[in-house]
């Protein structure tokens, strides 16, 4: 995956390591790495990426039980998904 924004590029290489796991390798490229403003931007980008990865980790924890026989159907994450407002007839 590529995230392209003015002055910078981030690549994410997703490597499957098991049927239910992967490793993601992040690489960052910047047109300016020397100025103080550039250093602040780089630090902010990495902090934001780390925050997103922590959120993803939380979502994976929600999905761990999906392969069990106890799971039938429903929302994966009540916190992040909105319930449908329509009802089904029985």
C-alpha cells in the first residue's frame, strides 16, 4: 500500500505469516528531513501511525473469537460499528 501526500510517501508492505496473522513493514520517505519543521512532521506522522496501529490491535482482539463455534453473527465491534435501524421479520 502507498500513502502519498505532498512532500512525503509511506509504504506498507503486508506479509502473511500465518493463515490468521500478518506482519506489516512501514517505510517512510520525505523530501525534507533536515529542517525543524520537517522533523516535527516526521515525528507527528510516526505518532499518528502508531496510534492507528494500536486501534487496529484493539479491533483484532475483538475478532479473535470469530472462528469459534460459539460465534453466530452480529457486529464485530459495538464501539466502532453502528447498529442497523431496520428490523427483520421473524
